[in-house]
C-alpha cells in the first residue's frame, strides 16, 4: 500500500508529503511496532522508521500540500477581505472610475472631539474599527452627492 508521509516540525522538508511504501515481512504483513512503521520512501534504498500517525493512505502517488507562497496568498486574501469588509459596504475600487468615498452620498461623520468618516451603507461603530479613508476609490454601491458627478 502507498502512503503519504505528513511529517512533523522536526521532519526534513523534503520528506513532508513524500510517497512511501510499507516494508513487508515474508508473510506479507507490514513491519510495525507499537506506534511506528518501517517504510521505504520513493527513490531511497534504505528503509526508515516513521510514526504511524503521520502516515495517510495516498489517493494519488503523493499527498499534495500547498506551497508557502500559496498559503501566504490565501492569508493575504483573507486579511484584505477582513480589512475592508467591516469598513466599506463593498470592495473599494469597484465603483465608477475617478470617484472616491469623499464624494459619496453615504459618507457620514461620527464622534465628538474627533470626527471619524464612516460609510453609511454599513453598520458602523463610533471608534476607529469602522473608519474609512475618504480618498479611497468608490465601491460598486457608490451614489454621488446631489449636484456632483463621479
């Protein structure tokens, strides 16, 4: 049976996700211990002892794991979405070209000693968490102030 080795924090990065085969005895059973198994990684001639809990049955020849670049891109996308989702009604830059939040009909100001610009199309607080930049490009829900063109 083919397995994919997940590895742990101490595992050589080359072996993480690598395909391996169980070493078998003469009667066809796998050579195992209480929590370990003897496996032979693809392209190697020397068997290695690995923890059984780090092995998964391989669907294809090897387990596919996202690269660090892909993981960073996913995190950045989530961060970008979290950054604008509470502040703006829609993603900035999806509205008319040249229009900004400053000229939007939904722009509101809150606060007493310091005014905080807010988007009136969202549920906003009276602190910095939902403060918008008035120079941000307009979103798709943009409506110009009366008498203004985008």
